[in-house]
C-alpha cells in the first residue's frame, strides 16, 4: 500500500453539521507503511554492505547472531529455523553454505540421532564480530541518527508492546 493510499482512507466518518473541526485520529496504516519503508531500506543497505565487506547475507548474519546468543553458541536446527524465521529446508541450505565456509558446524545429538545441532565455530565468531560493526553502522546511519534518545526509548517500548511477551513469531 502506498502512503497516498494509506492516507486516503479515513476511519472517522462524516462530521456532524455545526461541529467544530477536529484533527483526524492517527491512522495506524500510515505508521505501518513508514515502518515497512524504513525496515526495507535498512535491510537492503545492511545486505549490500555485509555482502561487500564480509561476503555474507543479512540472513546469514541473522543465523550467526542467533547462534552467538544461544547457550553454548548452539541450537537445534528446528529451534534455529524458528528464531531465524526460515523454513527447515531454507535453513538447511543456508547452514550448509555457512558450514562449507567454516563458520558453523552441524553435530548430531548423541542421545537422539534425529536431532541435529548447529554450532557457531571460532571462525564464525570472528566473522560475526567484524560484521556487527557493519550492522551497527548501518542501523546508526539509516535509523538511529534520525531519532532522539527519547524517541528511541518510546519506539522500543511501543514495538515491544506490539510484539507482546513472545517477542518473536
């Protein structure tokens, strides 16, 4: 939906004759559209710079950072697919590429052979440390530099409320 389309749909209906003019209530669709536009712009630049500077994609970065944040820097493949918001097949291919480059290794559970873990390697940790600098610079340049500390705090609280207690789907 374009911003013009988002602005063209009013939700308040006609005003009664003789009533004082009131400001239109905020339209959540406009906020949603702006959030999508900013998110898309940041992710595209992040993907471009990660590829240029580190030869990884934003999706690969996401998998690496999720592993880095996990206990012992490892997750079951099914858990990793869930937190990275990838299909199991998509994650298997992505982890395979990272494994070929030495950034991740896959281990079979010693108790349940059906369970496979993805483990961040030392090389993966080193790459992630470098890529985080790029990540932080992109977020600052395209997002954080345009907000005051108060706005960042308000946005953080607002989006956390929208996400709810689960925080990830």
